[in-house]
């Protein structure tokens, strides 16, 4: 029995040894075998990324510049997730993607390469005074093109896969995307033939912004086809489009083209020229736009004569009433804050406020087979309003007084996806113009469509989101809202392949550890309190010195050289030095407490947990031995 007991202990030791050996061997040899057990599959590539990587025709190289010590200290979980994702990309690319990890230490050649590539080092809180963090990515292809992500911000962790896939896609398809523009408004600055002003109108600020990154090509409203090389169609205020033009847009979307469309039930920017023969023509002209034929096929609808108003998100305006000026919330001009934009969508990422003016709204049509994803919505303190109510003389105080919230959110912008059928089931409509074409009629989409619709054209006009100032003959825009960022995000999102458009935001890898967060919070409070106390002390010394100099009058220079003032200056210098020293001590103690906790946790995981397992195993062995004896 004794030998059997010793044998069982020996077997347990052999088993533990075998377990350690298996771990060591697997760590070294089985690096490609992975299992993602995270809740949101944080380390598993989406099908869209796999398709992009498997379709690479030319090799791409990604260089990950990371200050290893600082990254592990301050963004450890995110840093490891980035590296894991890059390895997954490398594996999925099957030899077409090479990953290089670089540590740009201060004053090293690697740091010079990082700076030359346009990367930026992060410095400041919470980093120490002598610390800096490089955390960026540089990609290159075989023809010498180079693109970079200057800093992989943890704030964009949800979009990590998208950002990496987009970088790879851009390097594999370096040609500039062509954006086709269809608009009934002079957004590109062209001369309006009905307007006899001498000076041609300037392009809208959004057009200048788009031209920096894309090739913009106007498509005349009379054109009956969309050129094959158009990547994204930018449709603004489509008024009175013919059936042939609608058919061209329909077929463009069905064959995989991307569409960003702006319609409006009341376009404030659409001001027809004055007609001396008919002064009222300017006010009675049609100022709405819609695409009902196409919207029906895409499973959405947008009432052409109804506005979306919002009491909670109303824009304050100055209004004169009874001879006095007062601030009044204008419910027909919603200013949508972060609360009203979609989470996890590339189009709305990092947006703080979007300004709308007399917007309409979008709804899902009954029986729709497409997907409808709201991007921007009002609050639940919304109300539908007839467009005619504000067409001639809007009265913000009256609108506010007569406001009755509906209790539901209205969608101002949405993304439509999924498969759909053609809006022209009988094929191409007959045309009075000879437009012989060999293009095959598509009765339904080849894959998921990619359409984004915004129910407000004034959203794009300069007055809604930007202030233009002239500086040395140049037009300098200063944004007051994030409307332009929304458009650029959406174009950037849609210009890629369908695989890139299919990517969605993911979860985050870092979950707050409550004990560590509490330690940091207490230390931060102590840090701030100490900082404030020392700052007050320094300001007091400075005031005493200034008072002394002010009393000296014309003898300031003589007083400055006196022993008393020199002593004050020396005290001030010592105070400043002592202030910095104490602040460093507080920050050091914060890091020391956190590192001490981390060390204790490592000891628990590495030592105590195995000891507990061994103790349980020994207890089971003793228990079985005693049962055999009693039996």
C-alpha cells in the first residue's frame, strides 16, 4: 500500500512535469494554432478582412513601431491585441503580408525612421517626464507607396480591424477613388445659367474637402448612364430626375456601386433667382427633392412634405420679440450631439455634434427585405411638422409653444444594406434619346447594396457647419459642427471594396480592474490636491515679489538686485523645484502601488494557484487511500 501511495505521488509529479513540457513545446512549435474564447471574438478576423487579405495580388509590408516598455506599461492589453491582430493578418494573407515589429528607442536609428514616416510620439500625462510612446503603423507596397497610421489610439480600439484592413486595402489598390457628383445645386462652384451675377459662386467647403482625397467628376443631370470607373456616387438634392437617370442610378447600385445620397423636404439652400415679372416665384418654387422610385426598391421611405423637429436637441437662436432679443430653441434646426449618433459605425465615429436645418426623416417601408441601420436620430422629444409651417416665415417661439413630443426617435440618416430587386423590373425604360448600350440589365443586386441616405441637403451647406474666413487671398474653413467629418468618414468607409464596407466595430480588449482603478483614483485625487496646494504656494510667492517691485517705483532695478529680493527669488526657485519633486513622488507612488498589486497577482497566479491544485490532488489521494483502508 505504501509503494502504491508513493507511486501515485510519483505519477502526479510526472503528470505535472509532462504538463509543463507540453506547454513549453506548444509555445515554441504550435504558434499558428489559436482558439479565441473572448466574448466578442476580439482576436478573430471577420470574413471581410479574410477576403481582402486572401485577394492580395502584390506583397504588402507593415512595420509596427511600438515603444515596447511604455506600451506594456500604459496600453498593455491594447498593445498585445494590436500585435495579435497583425499576426492574424499575416497568417490570413498566406505570404503576401509581412509584419515587422520595431522598438524606436530615443535617439536611435529606428526612431529616425518612425519620424521620417510621419509617426508621432505621445508624451504627457500619464507618461513620465522622460517617457514617450511611439505606437503607430507604416505600410508599404512594391511600387513604393507608403501609408501610415500616425498613432493607434486606444480610443479607436473598436475600429482596429477596420483601420488595419483599410490600410492594407489602400496599399493594394493605390489608385484614387473617383466620386461621381449628381446635383441640382451649384455645389462645385459652377455658374448658374439662371443667375446673372458677375462673380461665379465658390465651391462649397465640403467639395473642397472631398477634392483633397478623391477625384471628383460631375455627372450632368441629363446624363443617362454612370461611368464604369465611378467608385462612389454623391447625389445631392436630386430634383426632377428622368426615368432614364433613375434607372442608371438603380443599375449602378445593383452592380455594387456605393451611393451617398442627400434628399430634403425643404432645402433652404435651394433659392431660385428672382424674377422681376413674378416676385412670388422665388417663394413658391419647388424646394424639395426625393427618390421615391428607388427608395421603394430599397425598402425605405421619406415623406416629401414632413420635417423632423426636436425639442431636446434644438439649436438656440437669437430672436427678437417685443423689441428685445432673446435666445430661443429652434426645434426645426436640430443639433444632434454624440447621444444621437450610432455607436460602432465608422461613419459616426468620433463625432461630437451634427447640425441639421429643416431635415426630413427616413422610415422602413413595410415588407422591406433590406437592412436599415440608423446612423443619426433625434431624441425621443421629437415631432413631425408640416414643411409649409416654416416655408415662408418660421417662428421659433411659436414652434416651441406648439410642440408636442411624440415619444419616438426619428431617423435623419441611415445606411441601407442587404439584397434588393431593381426598381425597374421590366428593364430599361424607353428613351427619346439614342443611348445604345451593351450593359446587361440587372433584375436584382449581385450582393449586398451599400447606400447611405441623409434626409437633409442643408446639412452640406457652409452655413450649417463651417465658417469661411479669407486669409491672404485664401479661403480658410473653421468648422463649427462635424458635418464634414461625417461625409468624409462615410466616403472613406464606402470607397473600399464590399468586404471593407462589411466590417463593423468590435469590442474592446481592456476591461477596467476595479481595484487598480480605485488605486488610481485615490492617487489622482492626492496628486491634484498636492498640485493645487503647491501651485497656490508658488502664486503667493510671486505676488509678494510683484508687490515688492511695484512699491519700488523707479528704483525697480536697484530693488531687484537687493538681498531681500534675491532671497525671494531663490525661495521661489526652490519652491518650483520642490513642487516638481513632490509631484513626481506622488506619481511614482501611484505607479508603485499599481505595480505592487500586479506583482501580488502574478505570485497568486504563478505560485498559489498551482499549489492549490496540488493540495486538492493530494487531498483526493489521501481520501481515496483512507477509504481503501476502511474498506
